[in-house]
């Protein structure tokens, strides 16, 4: 993609964010947030499987492992796109959307899920805390730069990912991988640093650390005027586990994929390069696109490449050899020499201004 166009798309997206923000901040509860993030309650060692209840064959829900004062946010909603036959014997990919990305969740993810099903993989999607039908009616109570609320939201999201992972593995699925975009990729990164059960993780334009990109690039004077105070907040928050370079993954680097947009104005390539170095230089794809292009399906062929990468990781799992083939159409012809991996791959709120 042409660099000026990629940057214009990202800049325009930032301006949309600013009009969704309150002009003034209230007490960000920074000290409480830092204390919580540095304590043992942020991501506890123990994780119980989710108590999943289905409504039809696709939609499910379960009580959040970390309830809050908002009733709407205490029920986790999701979808499970199963392979046609013996789905419990197939790996699962959990797709995690970016902040408020309802278009991806409702339109792009179902199409991507069906492609994954054809390749022999189940797909689960989760509605993040405080998103979509989980958004409380009292929006102003958390949509105003509350650092403690952001920390608690992140802890809740990680707990829900781990709970669903436990349920899927308990059902017999041989492997679970995470595939996240932007803020969802950031949550995937924290989860993979605390859960060695995960088979792989794909992080597309991950929110690595806090930075005041909205305040720096916003047109609204009231938003730009917060730059100094937000810089101080970012500095403090970056000394916690919310900065992915401060923590280390619980799985091998060979099972980690970073996707970087070299023209990204929201999740800067320099931050992703820092993460790549601190995590031992796992696989990284550097693409000539911006944040919107990478996270909203604007890179032709990217999904297919990711599926091929994931298939190789699933193929190396010991339990994979006992899995039946997904369909006759994906079987190699005699003498073709295709491996099983090749067979499976032939197919905004104010807290966002802090930069995660």
C-alpha cells in the first residue's frame, strides 16, 4: 500500500476516536491501577474452565470469571464455528478483535471462520469486556480515561480467554491458538505470557505499550491539551505488565508470530520491533501497510498466510498425528509428497488514547 494512503487511513481513524472521547478527564486512579497491575491478582495462577452454555449451535455464553459491578459486562458472549465432523478432535483458533471493531467481529470473522473450518480448524470468537452487548448503560463511568478500569478490563479479558481455553481443551480439542488484532493482540500477548497450554499465538499490530498517539495527532484542541498529563500516565503504566516488553511468553518463540505494519500510526513499528527483540526474535512479518490495513482485512492474502503458519505449528503437536483428515478434498494425491501441514493449508474510549 502507498505509505501516504496508509497513514491517512490511520490518521482519519484517530480523528474518529477523538469525537467519541469526553473533552475532560476525571481522576484516572493511576496509583490504584499500578498497584493492581503489579500485584498477584492481575493474572492469577489458577484458571477454571468456563461454564459454557449454548443458545443454538453457534452462539454461547458463560459467566465471567471476574465479575464487576455492571450486570451487562458479567456475561461473556461468543460464537463457536465448528468443523463439520468430529469438531472436538480438531484444533481451535480463538479470534480476538480490536477495540470496538464490530465490523470485524460481525462481518469479517464469520468469513474467516468458514475458511478456517475448510482447513480443518474450529474457530471461537469472544466479545471483549465492555464491548457490544456487554457495554453498560452507564458508559461515562468507564469511558473517561480511568486507568484502574482499564487494568480491570484487561484482567477480565485475560481471565475469559483462559477460561474458554480450558473449556475447549477439556472437550478434547488437541490444541488452542490465539489470533488477535490491535488491542485483541495485546490481550493475546498477556495471555500467552501466563498460559503455557496455548499452542501458538498470532499478534497483528499488537498494542505493545502505552503512548499518547491520540493526543499527539488529534485535531480537537481539548484532546491535544491533555498531552502532558497523558504522557505521565503512559510512563507509569509502561512500568507494569501492560507493557508487553516487561513480561515474557510461556511458550516457545517458534510458536509466536508478530505482524507489523511499517506505516502504522497507532501501534508503531518501533514498539513491535522492541517486542520482537525482548521476546527472543520470534517470527515477524513486516508489511507495507498501516494499522487499519493490517487489522481490518486490507492486506490481500494475509489470512491464508497466517493459516499456513498455524497449520505448521499444529502439525508438530504430538496429538495431531491421531487426528482424522478434515475432508477428502484436502487430501494429497498418491505420490504428491505433501505433508499433513500442507494438506491443511492448501486452501476508543479515553483509555485507548493511552496507546494500548
